[in-house]
C-alpha cells in the first residue's frame, strides 16, 4: 500500500464548508449519541471511501469527550505504518487486524485497569504528540470463541448516504453493555423488525 497523505482529507474536513451530507451525518451522529449516551464509540472503516465519514463522526464524538476507537480493513492496509499524529485529531485509538483482543485491552485501559503502554496492536498519540504503537503481549482470541458478525440487532430503518453507508458504529460503556449499530444496505441482512 502507498503511504497515504492526510493533507487533502484534512482540507476537506477542516477548510471546506459543510455539505448537505455533512449536515445529515452530523445530525445522525448527534441523535445516536443522545439516544445511547455511550462512554466509548468504535468506528469500522472497511475501505477508503468510508474514512471521510468516520473522521467527520470521530471529531464530533471526541468533541463531546467520548473516546473514539478506529479499526477495519482500511486501517489494516493503509495505516499499518502510521506516522502522522494528525490522525488523532479525529480518533483516539487505531487497532489493527482482528479487533476483539485490542478492543478488550482498550476497554480495560479506559476503565483504568491497564496502562496505555500495554495496549495490544493499537496506535495512539502520546503526550509529546508522537505516534506510538502498542504491541502488547496478549494473544488473539481464537476464531471459534469470537462468533460470526451479524446485523440482526441493527436498528431498523437506519440507512443514510452512500458515503457513510458502510461505516460500522459501536457505542457502549467500558463496564457495561455495547449497542452495535449497523447501517442497512451494506451487504448484510436487513433487520427484520
């Protein structure tokens, strides 16, 4: 993969006036935050076309004091050798590869049960503004113990613009339940209710 530059994306996110899609995405994000009141949000970006929406959402969510985790196929391919700390203006943590163990480690960290330096397969920005990669010592959770993703618990009727359609969103609390919100029309089964 080529080394992605954040310059043009930052221009679109920071300098260009909001579009109608941006306004709708902001409204949906605020509605979901109000409805679920999460203490942490995870965003999955499966491909480059979803990064803009994830960063727009991430910046808004972070402005509310809620930590944002980022993972997915785009991170696994394009951010494997992350050096640009400006990414962390939009998200707090970036996980690579299978996300179950990195997310569990992050939730332990957010509960104060794990030092940030002990995170597993996770990038973050330190106090000096440098990108740090936590390799951790854990092992992945075996596939047989993780289950298979499903959108059967997704909110019915939650569909929005094609740019943001494939950004998966998880909202929850580190010590409690997690609400998984999956957009419809992403190749996943449509919720039945």
